[in-house]
């Protein structure tokens, strides 16, 4: 294989958009970083171009093949297709076990040398990940071995995705109040709203948003909640008494809710950097909130048999370090009842509990960030592992 510094290295990344934006959000970010920072010629295979378009406006939802930011984007239409060995990339990544076409796998077996084949898994803070990271999985019939690759929060995992220039960009933005004010003003945020506690809100529809709005409304501190269009739409609509479309805004008591457009990924980072507290969800926004160096609350993607409760607790165990206000709030935000608890959560107490520890959470966010920096970044770690297999 050519080295990861060699622009001729080719990589195919297969992404199946199961639900929401996270899968394509992660794959698109990874593809760009591999191309821009490592000179890899990336082909991104995506089955749902319409969802892709929401986070990247340049996407043509009808194109079988298109070039965006130096990346070949192919519409992945199914399991059919015949491929020759010359079609196969040096590194083949299937995101989250998305089952690449059998014809592609058959052609991989014809290659000499064989491509590196990785299954890039989802992020979890659970300990078992360390034992499974980089494990081989030989193909039952063909002379091919796939390896599992896990992102994670420890040195025994692949780390977290982070662009090389991200931290410098963030620090520059956050040290420039005019740039931050101009950014927020683009969405109609007024000076008065900027002076309040600024909260970005990205969560799944089942989050107890109405109860939180009530707590904010009756709280002592003014809160400006910036919510992307389509997020918590019912609760936002009920609060505004009007359709929750971008540009809509309303106030009641101490709370102002403003609906933003769903912005492109780089602007979403700026939103996180400009807010005082970020509510994030899934995987990618959850990681971006960690790079923002600000307090955040995670709404985890729900899984069967409440598997996500375990994952949430595993993360909080690593992260929340004595911040009971964050633990209590996060568990209730995710519908996890603390042992012995029953009935409705008391949001009028949970919010002040979180609010009181925000200074501690801000300090923790910075310490955590530096701990995570020490593990390098996922794209570089992954390429180093791929090179070691050849
Ligand atoms: O969209 P999500 O809920 O994705 C989830 C998770 O990835 C989960 O692990 C997966 O299994 C499930 O989908 C099927 O949340 P996530 O991961 O935060 O992805 C959102 C993406 O959208 C992220 O890349 C940030 C981006 N985004 C924008 O670009 N602009 C915006 O305005 C907002 C709110 C988000």
C-alpha cells in the first residue's frame, strides 16, 4: 500500500443512512479530513443523498456520481453491482457494519495486495470496547480479513474525530466577541438575547422539552434557547403559539426561544462555540460539543432494551466527576430514573441543580478536552492502523 502521506492512496467509505443525520454527518466529516489533511483520494458511497443535502448544500440529490470538496460521492443504490479489482480502493471502510455489496467484496478478494478492510463502529464509553478495538474477523470463504475499529475516549481505542485546525479556529472565534455577535446576529439574535444565558438545543423528539421550557420560563436568569428547525418541533410550536420555522421567535417569562435554520456543519460548530450550554444528541454533535469546551447535556440515541441507558451511564462515569447536578439532569433528560425514583422529574429543581454547577462543568470541559487530545484523532489513528496491516 502507498503510505498515508501519499496522495495516491485510495479509500472507499460506505455509509448507510439509517436514521437522522449522524451517520452521514460522521462519514462526511471523516471523508473531508482524510482528503484535506492526509491527501487520500476518497470515494464516499451514500445511500441517501437527500439527508446528506441537509448538512451539505452542495449535494445534488439526483447525481449518481459527483465531486464535492475533492471527494467522489457515489449514490449507493443497493447490494447489486459488479466490480473489478481495479475498482477497489486500498482501504475500504464500512461504517457501522453497513454490509458492502457482495460484488465489491468478491473483487476485493481478487486484489493483490488485498485492501485493508475496516468496520468503523459507533462511539461508546463502555469498557468492553477496548477489548474489541482492532480485532480481526476473517471472511468465512474468501481470503480477506475485516478489522473492527472503534472510536472512543481512551488510549486503547481509536480516539475521537477532530480536524487538525479545529482547536485554533475555535479559540480564535471565542476570543473575538464581535465575530461571535455577528455570527448570532445572522440568525436574528438580538443584543438582549445575547446577554442572556445562551443555550443551543438539539435533541430527539421524546426529550422532556416542555418541562424544561417551563423551568427556564420561571427561572431567575434570562435564557435564550436557539433551536434548529425541525428539532423539538411540537414543544417549540406550543411555546411560540406559531409554526416552528426558521426565524420564528417568542418570549415568555425569562425564556426566549428562537428557531434557527438547520445550518451546515462548520456553522453548527460556531453555534456550539457561541453558546454557554449546548444540548446535543447522537454521536457527532455529542463529540463536537466536547471540542467546544463548553458545558453540554447529551441526549443519547435510544436503543432497544434500554441499552442506551448503560452507555449513558458509562459516559457520565468517565465525564461528570462529582458534578451531581449534571448526572441528575442528564439521567432525567434521557428518561433514566435514578435508583429508587418514581414519577415525574422535578424540573424546577433539576435545572437550578445543573445551573449551579455550570462553572465547574465549564472547567471540566476544558480538562476533558485536553485528556481527549492526548489520544490523537480518529482519522490519523485509523490510517496508522491501516498502514500497520500491510
Ligand atoms: O442526527 P443524529 O441523531 O444521528 C444519530 C447518531 O449518529 C446515532 O449514533 C446514530 O446511530 C443515529 O443517528 C442513527 O445526531 P448526530 O450524531 O449529532 O448528527 C447530527 C449531524 O448533523 C452532525 O454532523 C451535526 C449536524 N448538524 C448540522 O450540520 N447542522 C445543524 O444545524 C445541526 C443541528 C446538526
